[in-house]
């Protein structure tokens, strides 16, 4: 065997370096080694493990001087998103951070978490005629029968025979308490209004949702890509979407959300590693450009992201609604982005209009007529809320994650009647509130308070 000379060894090392630098990286759902992964990002390699050990960081970069651009371009950074103000985000090896900071303003991209508190799956896939009386069945099983004058079909009772149904699950009731508390759930509510849901995606085949989905995109990869499959373990995005826009399905036997006729614009921004600030900001810019009047954000974190803050500021004609967080009942425990004064912050209460102990509290600056940063604006049902889940089924979940879409749906339901702009709708919602005066924990009182804000808006 011939011995390798120095030049050959150097050439081989160079090729290895080029291969490593040319590898595509993105954060994914797992912290396993990249070579073992096969997740929703296709062939892309994930770096959750590298990020946690400091090998790579996802950062936002804004070039300080135009003369530095060529040098930064020479670093061959793995760019994920680019923004209108010239900022871009990238995965950067830790070894390059010091050099990059000398050339540009560099800020680590924060990660936000979904704001669901707890929950349970409903009984999945009842089988009509299997000899077992399951929760959603009313007839057709031992011990179950219809009232006089009604007929049984698909284990459901009705005055007339319903159309054949291919659904595998049924809700325990068709209009959940969070919907009836605000007078939502009526056919035709929200027609012509676009509501964007920035979350874990959606079950695109759910019979109660499929007709309303007009946009299905993924911001967790480089740029905005096609697809929005909900792979979250509890179906967080599917649950949030159903609260807003579940239509009852073609058979009319499913669940009805607050505004069953709205158009859903689904953008996946959250995966197993959380919800990265740059993915969220890129999604905001994208759906605002696609005509979204309302954007729901059911996630939160302790620190504000400059990327998200700036994206919200770029779109003043869009109404942003976000979950207050589940860090209550301490005063000032509200999360971002809900703590941004340009966002409607929503707390969570139960069937008895009592604010939940887990619901994050805001602050008060003493001026009840003007909302400031870190103040709660409204409250809505968010304790054991039934909504759509993956596989065409349903679940009951708790958290401000699910009070937020209740208010987002209400804004869509009232959009036209309330003046048709983000500012007029937001102002109108404050005029139709019912005061909430009790809480499990601190902060509730008569009038504006840090637990429920102005209270619960109720449609006339």
C-alpha cells in the first residue's frame, strides 16, 4: 500500500471540512445525533443536541456597516429567515460567534413554549354496534334507545335520519362552554374573515376543520414551506384551531367553534424543541401578507423577542391575540408576546367564570382606560375545554392556550360589525365585557384587574 504524502493528507482534510460546512442544519423535535434522525423535516439534520452543548446557536444577525457584508457572506452561514429590515437568522457554530459579533449585531433567538396546562383525550373512535355503550352513543347499543318519535342512526338519535357519516369520533357536546359563554358557534359566523393560527399545525383531515383550511404552511424549516401536519403529542394546534373555527362537519354531528365560517390560515411554528422566535416572526410577516385579519399565538416565554416585536409592529392592521401564560397566580407573571401592548393578552377562567390559579396575572399602571405592556386585557374559558384533536377525534385541555383562540374567534365573528379594522374591533370588545370578580388565587376584583383584565367579552 502506498503511503500518503503530505499533500494528499491535506487534500483529504480539506474535503472533509467542506462536507461538514456544507451540511444543512435546523432545529427539530429531537436531541438525538443528526445521523440517526428521520423526523418531519425530511432529510434536514437537527441540532437540538449541538445547541444545548453550545456547538451551534440560532441567532439573529443585523449587519452594522454595509462594508462588512462581504466578510459576513464569506462565512457561508446557514440562513433560515430574512426580514424586511435587513435582519436575518442563521445557525452559527460557537467558534464563529466572537468573529460575527465584531461584524454585526448578534442576538440569540429565544424559544417559546406552548401554554397548555393539562388535559385528556376523549374516548377515541367509538364503534357503533359493537355491543358496548360508549360515551358519545345515544342508541344502537345495549341499554340505549331513542325517545318516542326519534329514530336511531349511527348510534345517534334524531327526528329524521341523518346523512351517512364517516366520522370515527363525536364530541360530548356540540358547543363547549367557552363558546356559549361568549355567544359564539352560530352558522355563518366569521364568513370572509381570515384567522391565522401560529401553532403546531393541524389535522388537515379532521371532518370539523377540513373545509375551513385555506392555507397550510410550515415556518420551522428554512423560509416558509408547504405542509402543516400536527405532530404534537396532544394535538395543540388542532385543538386551538377547533376552538376558533370547528364547523360541525358536513354531517353536522361534530363540534362548533366560535366562528365556524372563518378561513383558517395555518402556519406551523412549533415543534419538539419549542417555538423559535424567528420562525414565529417569519410566519407573522407571511400571513399578514396573505390577508390575515386576526393572528392567534398560543405560546409564551419570559423574555420578549425583538424579532417578534418588530414583526408585530410592521402589521398594525392585523389584530394579534395571545395566551397570557400559565405561571399564575403571582402578579406580573404574564408571558410574551401577550405582554406586548400591541397584543391582546387573554387569561383563562372556568365554567363558573372563576379565573384559574394557573392563569398568569398581569400588572396595573393605574390607568384602566389605556392598556400598557404586561397588562391582561380579557379572560375566556380555558379550563378543561373540549375541542378537536388529531385522528378526527376530540380532547379536553386546559391552559391560556385555549382561552386565547376563544377571543381570536370572537374577534373574527364580530369583525365586520365592529368596524372591520384591528383597532375598532379591539376597542369594541372592551365595550361588551362582563366583569369577572372571582379567581382561584389572587388578583380578581370589581372592574379592571390583573387576573381577568376588563372581563369576558360577550357578543350581543
